[in-house]
C-alpha cells in the first residue's frame, strides 16, 4: 500500500490525499499546474512539501510531524519519466543494470536481460537508445524502473512522447505487465481516455487539491461537482431547478422549462447542476422505436455532426432551449442510416438512470 497525504502552501499548493493498494494502478488527472508531477516528485523524494506523510508498504518515507524525510536514493521507488532519461552511451542491458545497486554485480546482466524480456525487448539488449524506437526506449525505461525492486512504481506522462499506434501497443503491454506486478502504481496523465483505460481508480486534482477519487466509470458518469465535471471534459453540464419529487421520491427537474425525470434526490426548489454522459443520450431511430423513447424526450435541430473515423459527434439544439446544445456520439453507420446531419430535425431521450444531479452552483 502506498499512502500519500501531502500539504504545502507554495510555490505549488498541495492538499492531496489518496492511497494506492498493491497491484493497483491509480491515475492522477487534472489540468496543467494542478500539481500532478509535483506529487510524484514528493513521493519519490525529489521534492519536500511542508506537511504531510508518505509511506509505502509499511515504510515511512516522509512524515513532516515527526521530522522524517528519506532522500530519493533511500526510497525504493521506480520512476518512469516522459523523456525516458536513458544513458545514451549505454546499451539497453546496461541502462537497466545501472539501477541494480542492490544486486551483486555478477548477477546484474542476467537480471537485466530477464527484465527486458518481460517488457518484450528480448534480442535488443545490446542496442543503445539511439538505435531504438520511442516505444522501445519507453520499455527500457520501464524495465529500469522495475530493476530497483521498487515498493512503488511512478509513471509521469510516460506515453506522451510516442505516436498513437505505439501508444496503443504500450497500453496493452502495460496492462499485461500489471497482472505480474504486486506493487502500487501511480500514473500521471493529462489524457482522460488513457486514464480510464489503464487505471483502477482516478484521483482528480486541481491546484494541488484532491477533488474526487473513485473508479473511472464512477468519476466519469458521477462527477462530485460541476468543477470536476468541467475538468474531466463532461460536455453535457447544465443547471436546473428541482421540482416536487415523484411518487417514489426521485427528483424532477425544470431544465429551462422542460421537465426531466431522474433517479436522483434533490430538495424541492434547489438550484442544481446535472450531467448526462454520452451513452445515456438515446437517438430516436427512424426505422424502429428506440430504447426509452418516452423517457425524457428532447427534440431539436442538429447543429453539428462531426465525423471522426467511425464515430460522429453530434450537437443537438433543443427546441425549448437552442442555446443549451446537447452533445452525444453515434456510430457512423447509425448516423448515416438515420440521416443525421446539420440542419436535420432529430429527437433523443435522456435516460433517467444516467442523469446525475449535483448540488447548487459551484458545489
């Protein structure tokens, strides 16, 4: 278990608290300047915050109240940087072996070779970084981080310097590698899709503060506040007034004059924010009735239909509030079959189960 509780007033404020279980991957997400990399540096002993505590698998690395601060070289941390930070004059094997100060010198080459094989670089041990692709260099960096037999593995934007195809391969390899690791893994990324695909849990940060943590699906569909919703890129974020609840006690919302049913609770008369994820906006199909066609129907005019590969991103301007467009996506074939295009009238249903209600403005 990696336990992190960090506090600092500046130069980058911190008020972050989270934990990472053995074998778990937690992604730290947030805008630039939110303190993500600073948190990793503090865990690794490369920065010393003014308050807090860091412990890994029972060993205390930092405790401000007790005056404990282990320097970086005494912390069993594996660190993977965005820039790889490999020694250019050394082979892949020697780069990995260089991190094995705890291993007898005679045993290092064999162990380094085994780690390179683990990251799918068998046969490339003698190549120097300049002879390897970006993805291969990143694999060497991962092997070198693991060579320290770390209590925790820290990864700082590890995939941002490689192309999309290489990134996809690295995602798969990291997922496979994780099944063999028993250490906590903390990943810093600005890519929400990457975080959702790789992580067991997300920690959403802003200005060094932890705003929300939880499973990716829970955070992405149930943001804790409008602030979190904006940070994670939720497009359908609106305000409404809570009406008298239905017979089951669920909230009904007045959204700019349109009444919506929900599976949430809200105080009658409260001004609230609500979101609905892309997957809970159901198009009313022309060839047959759609799922939930009578559940929160919204009709309007398609303002935008942007084709991105096999997906079409839709913006629908509702008849009751054209200034509040609804965003959703469709498979290209579904959009074509239903004639979805700019200027065309369309109708959707907002599935009540997916409509998530938050507190008042700014909550």
